[in-house]
């Protein structure tokens, strides 16, 4: 059983779930569909990689190859989440507003023109820097919590083994 993977996936699910009440608090709009969408506070990408990196650091130590790999991978994911994906989202906003403008121009023309209305592009793809930081902090907390629970479960297992071995 790979507890790091389970913790990272749990952290992603927790971050996605937190988007619903946070959005409600900010906009007074209940949107359960946000659980399945990208973007928003906190970043589930950041939460997942942060959880895994924190867990590895606490379990295996900072000078390990596992930690180095996880850290570099995590930094790339977080940079991408707030950099490239955010820029793509902003470009999408402009394309969607151009489409709205074109529809207004089309309506004023007298020539009949039949065109299928394209679907609007998804505008919330990336993250603001504070959303990435929020996800990273959430992930670090889950990683620390997972480490503490793993440590406690090991102590309990060792205690049970010692107790049972005394009878034999």
C-alpha cells in the first residue's frame, strides 16, 4: 500500500471539495459542479504534489532521491498551474468575448447566414498565484497529517506485536 499516493489523491479530492464552499462564500452561489472543474481556490494540483513532497520529506528525509524528484516535479506542476494554464484561461476569455462581439455584428447584418453557435471555451483553466499557494499549504498540512498518522499506526503495530509476542 502506497500511503503517499493515497494521501496525494485524498488531498486533491479535498481541494476540489473545498472549492464549493469557498465559491459559495465569495459569490453566494452554490455550484457543486466545481468539484469536477479545473481552476479556483485552492489549487488541487498544488495540493496533490505538495502533499506527496511533504510526506516523502518527512518519511524518507530531505537528502533522498525520492524527495528531490517529487520537489522538482511539484514545482513544475505548480508553475504550470499558475503560469501557462492561467495564460490559456485569459486567452480563452478574450476568444469568448470576441465570439460574443461577432454574434452582435451578425445580428445587425441583413444577409441571412446560418452558422452553428460554437460552444464557449472553458475560461477557468489555471490558477492565480494565491490559489497555488493555498493548494500548496493545504497539501503540506495533509502531508504532515499523513506522516503523523503513519508514525502513530507504526507505533500501534509495534505495540500490538510486542504484546502478542509476550504471550508466546
